[in-house]
């Protein structure tokens, strides 16, 4: 088979992946109009029609979810065998993301919390003591009841941006969500720019890293569709690691510290900056200089950003906020199961089982981090960050599907087809399907409509596979 035919075959595969992915995100956006997390009023509000628009929206959204996941997985197969250029993959990401840019919030209502917390800072309320209910107003009215009286878990770095957005839009909810989404898109674009050079520094094909970390369905659906602040966090993490490798470790420490002032766990990246800095330092005591320099820059950045934000250091005490509500996590689930079993035998211990399992999880995450540190020469600093953050996600007390991306980004840059990254890719595909478009837990009836949508998508994909000409497929013989 000649090279031009192979190139044409690869282009055809890429085109089909793009088409299926665009169809998927368009269906998610359309489904979000009826079943998403839109506000109570405005252009994104759910129409009051006699038909059950919510269940129809769930069906359409899950139809799209399956199409998107399959398109992404198939694109990964193409990347492994006949990788497109990075520019082609980034263009694919823009195509897939376009329908979500103008859709209502999907899979989460956190954007309303961001706006409410920003407005609280602007009004002089202490967001580390009070919740959105103390503010009220149009932003607070959209925050779910479970978080109405909950202090913010976010650091002053993100609150600076949230305050600026809330002040700029006044009380306009739809415009505020659009601007928060633009902040998230900016974070994803920063990730897309910084990841390829970071992957090259790690000896990895940039196209493989971009496929796993930028085109990941969790990025599209939760970071862009849900406008989550993790997008900015991950962009800054990639920037910090890339800057350290490029001989600018102080800039790397600043970027990662700012990321940690959004959510603290990514401060793990500072250890990687120190290791990279130590490898570049000259003269006596290079390791001491690197560790001391990283710590000095990190502390200075944290103090400076906190002072500019004007929120004080209440964020330190608010670090336990995410675990105060009913949390998603392995350890929390084990704790609740244990408590239920004990209660069945009239041996209730209150919240002790949940607390005990969460403590055990934190110890397991710490042990995993120590193991990675012990093997730091073998795994490297960037992959080490991914493995440690993976342990935090698996064993932590509070988990959301998009938290997995904390581990995915560094793993994609250092070892996109390694064992840990393969598990992360499979988990990404599964976790894409576990949250309803409105961000709430499903009931049995709603779950049935989601299954119907997914099955319809599978049926369509099977029919399309039978209709595909054999020459269009990536046959093993052509991949050699």
C-alpha cells in the first residue's frame, strides 16, 4: 500500500472522528436545553412545556455522550498507529467544543457558586465563614441547597477572577456564566499551548499527550460545558512544569502556586519544580538552592496573591469544606457502607466509620506519595506528579469526575500510553457517563432514559460500522 493511500486513509479516519464528536457535543448541547443546569430565567431557562422535556433532554444528551466517547476512543487508536499533527488535533478539539460554548451549563451548577462567591467578596462578606445564602440575589438563588450555607473551598487566586467577573456583570446570571466559561476556555487553551513542549521535554509524542489530556471528554464536558475552575488550574500546572523544564523554574513555581491557590492538591507540582531546578542548578548545594528557591517563591506568591485578593488566610481553615457535604469518594462510600452495616446490628458508631475510612484514605494517599518519591529517579518528576495526584483522587475524601484530570494532565505529558495513563483513559470514558446533565443524582426513571439514549447511540454506531468500507478501517496490516 503506497504512502499517499495511507495518508488518505488516516485523513478519512480523522474526518469521521471529528464528525462523530461534533454530533456528540451538539446532542449534549441540545439535551442541555431541556435537562441541563440552566438558570431559572433567561435564554437558558428550561421551557415549561406539557411534554416531559427533561427526560427527552437526558435521552438526547446521553445519545451524544456515547457518540463523543466512541469518537475520542477511536481517535486514540488513530493517534497510536498513525498520529495526526498536533495542529489537526487542536482543530478537532475546537470543533468538538464549539457547540458547548453557547450551551447552558451542563453536568454541574458550580458556575453559580463561583459567581455568588465572587459577589460576596465584592460585597465585603467573608466567603470562608458564610455561604451563598448570606448573599442572596440572583446568583445565590441558583446555588443548590446543599451548598447554600457552605463556605467556599477555593483559594484567593480563583476568587480574584470570580470577583472580577461578578463585579463586571452585576446580577446578570447568563452573562456571568458565559464569562466564567470564557475563563475556563482560557485555561484549556493554556493547557493546549503548554502541553506539547512539556511532552517533548519528557520524550513523548505531543499528539499522544494532546489526545489524552486536551481532547479528553471530561475536559470538553466538565471544564468547558460545566465552566469548572479546574480548567485554569490545569493550564497553570502545565505552564509551571513546562517553564521549569525550559530553565525558568521561578516562573514555574509562581504558576503552580497560583494553581494551588485555586485548589491546594496541585501544590504537589512544586516538588517537581524543585527536582527539575536541582538538576539545572550549578555550584555547591544545588539541591538546597532549588528547594529553598522553590519554597521562597511559593510563599511569596501565596502571600502576595492573598493580600491582593483581600480575603485573608481563611482559605487555610476552609480546606476541609469539600468533605462537609455528602461526598463522592471511595473512602466516603466505604465509610457509609460500614456505618449502615453497623446500624443493622444495632452497633451504630455515628460518623466514626466515615471519619475512620477517610483517615485511612489519606494515609494511603500519603503512602503512595512516599513510594513515588522513593522511585522518583525511575518515574521522573512529571509522571510522579500524575501518580501522586492520582492517589489523592482515588483515596481522597471528596471526588468529582473531573478531578481525575489532575492526574491525567501530567501522565499524558510523561507517559500517555503507560499503565497508569491507560487506566486513567478508561476511567475518563466511564466517568463521562456518571453525572446527569443537570448535575444531580438520577432517579430510576431518569436513569432509564439515559440508558435508552446510550443504546440508541450504540445501535447507530454499529450500523455505521457495518456500512463502512473495509478499506476505511485501520486494518492491522496497513498499520505496519
